[in-house]
C-alpha cells in the first residue's frame, strides 16, 4: 500500500462532514487540526493534528445527562490499530449496557485528570503516603517509610524548584538527566557541586515516579528515571583520627570554655568508645541500659533506631559506663544525653554533627556564628561517623578480626577468619557474639586510656593539629 503523505489544508467539509474513513486518510498531513467522522460507523471520528498524530474517538449521547460526550479509543497505528479495529471497538461500545458505558467514561476522565497532576501535587501525596503510620514487625505504629523526612527534603530541594509546576506525565528522561548534570556541576541554585546530592535526587525521584506509575495511581505511564547515564563514583571517606588527634579531642572536650553543651560532648566520646551510630546512641533511654553496676553492662538499642531494623545488644566497657554515669546528672532523668533546652527529651539528632562543624549566620553563610569543636581544638574537620571508623581502625591495629569488628559496627559478617560465610548461615545464626564484641570494645577502651593518659599540652606545627587557645 502506498503510504506517502501530502500536506493539505483542512476544508470545512472535512471538519464537519462525514466520509468513509480509510487508513490512508489517517496518514495525511494537515495544516490545521482536522476531525473526520466515519459514515460507515456513526459516532466514530478521527482527529488529526499538524504533527501527524491521528487519534480515534467515540462520540455519543450520555444516557443520563443527554449531553454529548467523547471517549478516546486510541491512536492510529498502521500495523496494530487501524480504521477497522477502531470500528470494531465502537461497535462493541454501542452494545454495552449504558451503566457500563458511563463507568468507562468516568474512568477515562479520572485517568485524564491523573495524567494532568503536577510534580508538586504528586510529591505532596507521596510524602503523606510515606508518613502514614503502619504496624511494624515489632508491634509499633510508625511511618511507612521511616526515612521519609530525608526523602521529602530531597524532593522539595532538588526536584520541585525545577520540575514542580510541570505535569508529571510530561517529565522526560532528559529533564531528570539535565537536572542531575546541573547538580553535579554546581549549576543548581543554592546547591554546591555534588555527586552525592545528584544521587540523592535520583533515588528520591525514582521512588516518586515508580510510586506514581503503580496500579491504582497511574499518574504517569512509566518512570523517566530508568536507564539514566551512570554518575561518577563517590570517593570513599577515609578520615581516621590519629593518636595525637584523639588525645587533643578527648581532653579538649573536657574544657570549661567551650560553647557546646557538656552532654553533647559526652555523646561524642560515647560514639568513639561504643562504635554505635549517632542515631542509635543519641536517644539512649535509661530503660535500655542493663547491669550498669554489674559485671556485664550492656546497652540494648531497639530495632526502630537501627539502620537494619534489628535489635543491637552492645556490651559497655568501663570507659563507656563512666561516660553514662557522668551524663546522668539529675534525679528522674529519662535519657542519658538529655537536651539542655528541653528537659525530658534527648539532645537533637544532629547536635553532635553541628557541634563538630559549628554554625553559620542565616543571612551570611560565609560568616561563622558559633565555631565548631574541630575549629576550637585545631583539628582537621571530621564527622561523628568518622569516630566509628577511628574506633574500628584501633580495633584492627590491636589484632581483632574483621568479623568481630563488623559485629561491633552492626555490619553484615560475610567472612570469619578468612572463611566465607553463607548468607543463609548469617540468617540462621542469631547469636549476638557478646563475648567477642565485649573483648573488642574492652580492648578499644584500654587503648583509648593509654592514648589519653597524658593531656596534649604542646601546640604542633602547621602540618599537624594543634590545641587552640
């Protein structure tokens, strides 16, 4: 069949009259939008745009309101959906029960409305869905996605300013890729060049669009985040405090002239001593401490605060117990590291990181408001998480196995003494290895006592950290 097309202006008869539709008519180029009604199947018409897209529709009288309505049947395709297929579909619709036809029309209208939702509207719905309380495995009601606040931040910070006003169904892979490239290159307003931020944006956007395309929503037909060009690899963080820095840090935290709360400083010491994550130790409740004055003290971190959502039973060394006892300073205190501002509440989850880096003025981000501990103590910048790495490094230098150290860090153990461990074995063996973990943590405590035995009194040269006045 000859499929060559020619452009021709639409005549009044072509728009308003009827003719016997053919596939060739659907392939014609037009200068303005054209509607052609089929004489052979009343109610069927094809709408042809200047871009050459031909769409079949069914026009009928609403059985309840008596108004004229149109239902989109599908787009013309010479191989899969031609005029004959469109006629068959219209004949089938005419034979439907009126109630079924009304239901079909309502569904089509709902689908059309869904396809018109903006990215901002979908973000709002997605955040509400993530925040909704559901029953967890431990019997508590908690948000469906417990890290929802981070995801929400990434969506509103990165996705919304650029794409928020767009209809979600019109967002393309190019839009996401361009946004990602701009974040990596530092061309995004209010954001420094960052591969990590681009990765966070992609992960949040992918979750958003996959959720929007799921059955029952279908705000988009497919996610525009699939098969994006890979991002550059991020450099692994390797910051570890050496013995000199540990000594300065430990004794510096005991100074009386620092602007940061004593319990926040004790929490920093506690992370170095216990190898726990900040989010696991900051809200430590006295009910989670056991045998503090006994032979085998330990801290049980509930699953809801643990990254892998499993209970951690962390043995406490004598040094860790000393820190806890100093932090508990008043009768009736419920949390170990209690907030200095809000009695009966723990310090804020970001208090430790903020104390290390300091704060900036809101209007002038380049101006320091309160200097951080790293600056005050003359130390190269580090984060609370680097204290976990420092403790793990000390344990490694003391000769403890990687498997034992991994247990203290609450990492999955894949090898033990060089032997590869089956993932299934790891699931069946629920042993907390308390004796092994206690040996590692007691060893770290003894090593820290050796390191901090003498305060660092002497300032060092420019290449090494120094104790600031």
